[in-house]
C-alpha cells in the first residue's frame, strides 16, 4: 500500500517506521526536562465532571498512585508527547527541539 504524505514516506511500513523513530526521539528528548523537579510551575484550575474525577481516583488507586492529580498529569504529558511526535511526523519543518511541560 503506497501513500504519499510527503516525499520521504512511500509506503505504510516506512511511514510507521518513521513515526516510531520520531515518537522515540520525542519521548527521550523531553525526559530529562520532565524529571527536573525545579522547573517553573503554574497553577491551573479546571472544571471537571464529578464522574470523571471519580474514575480518575479509581484508576489512580488501582495503579498505586497517591492522587488522581498525578494520573491527570500523566495523561496530559502522554497526550502532549503524542501530539508533538505526530506534528513532527506530518510536518518535517517543525523544530527538532521539543519542550514538554
């Protein structure tokens, strides 16, 4: 199955291989910054439905996490990494430097 998303991708297998490489680079590139506990922080206030918070608490407890907030931060972090990798995959002009929050 041939696809032509850009000049670099000529088959589905090549496209998946390229995405896997970009995903790995994105994950590794931000890890050091993400582990730095002295990063500047900000407070965010959100309204979340009660049933969603209850689900987060349940999943966090089942996974041994101390707080549903930790799980929420994890979900946000994973989504950001995925979107950054997709953005780099489909737009090669995007900067190679990725900043994770």
